[in-house]
C-alpha cells in the first residue's frame, strides 16, 4: 500500500491541513477524485466581527461526477469581490495583514482561474513559501482507493478534533469578543502571527 500520504486541495486551507503536510517530505495531491460539494475544497472559514464566516467559491455543476481538476469556477456572481471585502474587513487590523494581503489575495482579485483545482494549487504553493514548507507536491495520475495515510476527506470529518499543535492559542483580531477559534483558515494564522506562523505549524512556537 502507498506510504506517501494523499491530500485533496482546499481553498486556502485550514491550519491543520498545513500542520500535517509539513510533517512529510512528500505528499500526493489528488487530481483524479470526483469533486465533493460542501467541503473545504471550495470553502474556507474566517473569523469576523460577527463570528465565524464561511467563504464559498461558487462552482459550475455539469454532472454529479466531475473530476476535481475539471471543476469550473462560476464567475456569474462577484464572489471574488465579496471574499476580498470580507477578508479585508475581518483582518485589516491584524498585525501582519498589510504585509501579506497582496501576495495572498492577488489570486482571487486579479485572476480568473478556470478550475477550482488550479486556483487552490496556486494558493497552496504561495502559502508553502510563507510557512517555509519544503514538502514536495506530487500530483496523482490515477485514482487509488486505498492509501496508508489518506487525508482526502479527513478535514471535513475531523476539523475540530484534538491535535496538540492547533490547541495552542494565539491572539486573534476579535479575541476580546470570542474565545479562541482553533483550526480555521490559514489566513487567520498568517495575518495574526506573520513569520511566526511557520513556527506555529511546526509546533516550535514559544511565547
């Protein structure tokens, strides 16, 4: 059975997504699975003044079985503007928002990617650089049902499960209004911790 772990793409990705990937020298990114709706493949969760808020990329539905690499993004509604406005409103007062905002959000403000997979892959590569992740990405060439380490649907089922690294609290923009919100979008970590985000996901951050 394959020993390299396999992951599905996520929109920006939650914190645990990068914590786990960072632990392996190589990971597979699944290209040959069918798109699954209502998952992190097309959504991310940020913390706003009103609490947690999901940001969802609208997609075009052509059939019930579409490969993730072929899943097209819908641009009929201005979701890019809505996401940018929501993220800016939520994190404009975060310590490192101005430092990272342009490079993280340019992919949704200045480009129209034809597929969800391509957008997510480019965002992942950008975040790898910010988090100093050296893990090699290998795109799958065929679908395999069984992997020893299969994270393709792990995050949607275990997004709030206990994992020591993500239990460590850091100051969030609205810490005065809400208790610590763990394992939300990686944007929350980067905008609040900046360069220390790399230490956080590696489990080496000290206060």
